[in-house]
């Protein structure tokens, strides 16, 4: 009998928790809190509106015989897949995550620089730098009313850790190469922590890719903290096969005059859910959240945002687009929450969706929750098909219908790609997206 998603998670928790051991005190303490509160919000989480469309697709993965790397000895994750994951004309700091094990290459789990910069394995950092980790770890998620996040706290053994000390501006992006390569269905939990202290600056780029055709259920939780006048660019490039179920929960907390920019590109995947929760806690903080999803037959992408303006004089902008073809389905659920006293807020949200074929399906629910009276806020959603006047115009000039459709799709997604902060990243994403829109599968 097919299991529900909630039943599966309970089953995996009962099976895997006894295998945990050898972790740092920081991880152990967080696990205890998560274990005590697990299930408290299970009913609400399973039934609430935000999971309404995700659950039927997720249930496709629920009756598989899942295996996980929990309890296995961590090894060097310096693993390079065939595509190389290279950015043209861009130097990066590479962090490898292979089947849940994180390293920085050459047998090292952590890289420590004279400036105080630390990056690499979260598990290793929690043992060597517990005071830094315990100050930030699980601070944003401890009250999360989502059992998926609580189970991540309970089960995750490793992930990515990046610590940027005060005043340190890292010129080159951190490229996080997540590869999955197994012979049997694999369930994986990863926990990531990014701390950028006052006047620090960094960019992180996730490249998620599957190497073998077996089923995967991968869940990540990323906590981001930005001090005053700090900046963080956060990029997701998701390119997994149709047997992959992915969930990524991103939490960001911002202090005064900080800048957080998130760009999520879902190129391929069986079922994908990206949640982003941003809290602007210091005046003049700015947030930008963008997303693009390409969805084809049998695929599903869920994009959820919650931007909370907790203080006055902050600004947020959201732009999310999907291209849905061949019976695929997408959902956008976006919230702008302007709290009492958050005057002079400027918050804008747009969602646009292109239906390429009659079987495509889109759900969209942009929302404003405003408890202040001196604000500038707007939100909107649009669902449509190809503009027939534009198609006719181009075909009259000798272009065949397939080429016309591709040009229109490329034009539709270009403004999202153009918002990437690094030009070589724009080039890479533009190429990968272009190939996908032509119906081809390419590497990130």
C-alpha cells in the first residue's frame, strides 16, 4: 500500500535516529529539541494550503525502499562528475557534497583562512568551531511549524558551512557541487549554515545534479544570517532527473542596511519544492527573491516565499516565472507580511506563467498581509499562452513555428536570468535554460 508523506517521514525517523551518533554537542542539542517537538504541527503541516498541490506528487516517492547514508563513516567527498561543473571565466571556491559527505577537496573537510574565513563541512565545523556554530545554528528554524524542517534538524549529519567574518569581502563565489550517485533509492538530509557578519560580502552557488538514474529524495535546509551592511548572493541551479524529489528550505535573517539576493533556477526534476523565508529585522535592509522553473510532462515545481517586514524602511522585490509544457504542473504561493510598525515599507511581488501546451497546469496565489498604513506594496499574477500576434509576425518573416516558440520562451525568461549578479553565471544559466527549452537535457 502506498504510504503518505507523513507516514514515510515517521518511518524514516524511527529507522534512522538510532543510527545517529558521534556528532558534535551542537548537533546533539538541536536534535533533542527537534525530537521533542516533532509531530506537534504534523496535522496542520499536512493539511494546510501551502502543501495542497505538493502532496499528490510527493506520494509518488512514498512507497520506495529508501536507503540513507546516516550512520556511515564520512569520507572525502572530492568527487567530480563528468560535466566538470565549470563556470567559464569565473574563479570559484569549490565545496563538494557527494551523497551527503562534504569536503573542500584534496582530503580536507574544512578550509580556514588567515582572514578568519571558514568554509567546508558543517559537521567538521561544528566540532572545531562549536562557539561560532551554536550561536547561529537552528536559531531561525527552532519554531518552524513544518515537520519536514524539524526532521532535517533531527536527521541531517552534514552539509555546507560558510563563515564570513566582519569586514571580509570574498571576491570569488563559493560553488557548492551536490552530486548524487547510488545504486538504490536514496534518502538524504543536508543542513547548511551561511553567516556573513557586518560589512561582509559573499556569493554562493548550488549546483544540484543526479549522476545515476535511481530515485532520490533530497531535503536541504539553509540558514543565512546577514549582519549590518552585509551582502549575500544565494543561487540555486537545480538540474536533476525525473526520478528525483527535491526540497530546499531557505531561511534568511537580515540586519540594518544588509542586502540578500536569492535566485533559484529549476531546470529539471521530478518534483521540486523551494521554500524561502526572509525576515528583515534592521532598517534599510533590502531583499530580492527571483525564481525560474521549467516544467515538463509529469513534473511538478512548487515555489513558496514568505518575506516578513519586521521593521520600518525596508524594501523587498520578488519575481517568479514558470514555463509549463506537456502536462507539467507548477504552484506559486507568495506572501508579503508587513508587520505593525513597519512603516515606509516598499514591497513588490510578481508571478508570471507561460502555458506552452493545453495540458499544462498552473496554480498561483500571491498575497499581501499589511499591518501598517504608510507603505508601498503591490502584487500580481499572470497566466497566459504565446502571443499569437508575435508568433504570426515572426512566422511571416520565415521562421518555423518551433523556432518562433523557442524565441518567445527565451524572451519570457530573460529578465529573470538577467538579474543574476555575476555575468559568467548569466552566460551559464542562459545556455542551460536555452538547451532545456529546446527539449534537450544538459549539465549545469
